[in-house]
C-alpha cells in the first residue's frame, strides 16, 4: 500500500554502474531543462498558442538529444572496449534509445535510486589483489558516489520531452 512503486533488479555491478552513469548524465542535463519547462508552463498559462510553444519543446528535446549522444560516446569509450566492431553501431543505437526512455521517464516524474551491496568476502579478495573483486569494489564506489547526486527533481508544468524510444513507428 505505497504510492511509490519500486522495482528491484539483480544485475551485474558493471551494468548497474553503466545505468547510474547514464541516469546521472541525464539528470544533469534535465536540471538545465527544468528552467525551460517552467518558462514553457508560464507561457502556456499566459495563452501563448501551442504552435508557438513548439520551438521551446524542440529546443529542450534537441538539448537532451545532444547530451545523450555525448553520454553514449562516454559509455562506449569507458565500457565498450570488448564490443565487436560490427556491433558497435548497434550498441550506440540501443544505448541512445534506452537513454531516451530514461529521459522521458524523468520528465514524467520518475525517480531512480541505485544501490549495490558489497559482498564482504569479495571486498576482502579485492584487498588481496584479485582483479574481478577489485573491479566490483570500484563499481561499488562509483555507485555509492553517484547515487547521492540522483536527487528528487521538483517538477512543475507539463512534460516537455518527447524523445523517440525506438526506431519503429508502432513500438
């Protein structure tokens, strides 16, 4: 009986790290767009016709698309070393649409909170120099640091983003 729905995922630490980096990037860009969203609402309340407001919406969408493109490049340079060359473009497209979906959800008021439990045995193994456990400790630190920046955004006005979530018209 909660008004706040939660989804718990059991995913690899590297996947959780990529997810939190993506969300952090989107939230940073969206904080800039919040001022645009507020101005959009004020203009709409003053009776500015929808066709005249379309340029403001287009600007907000363009700003987010540019930030997402940069975020995709950053993710691929940090985590995409093992991607086969023929699959790199496919991964770029998939990441773009996934980040678009996250952006649209944030615009609708969704909040994200990512946590990772550090297994004490693996943390001890990391201290002893085991490479895989050391990576998990790095991911844990990244998630812990970045989760503090995923704060609740106070939204006002109507949704302003309408980024494509797929390349299919019917999806």
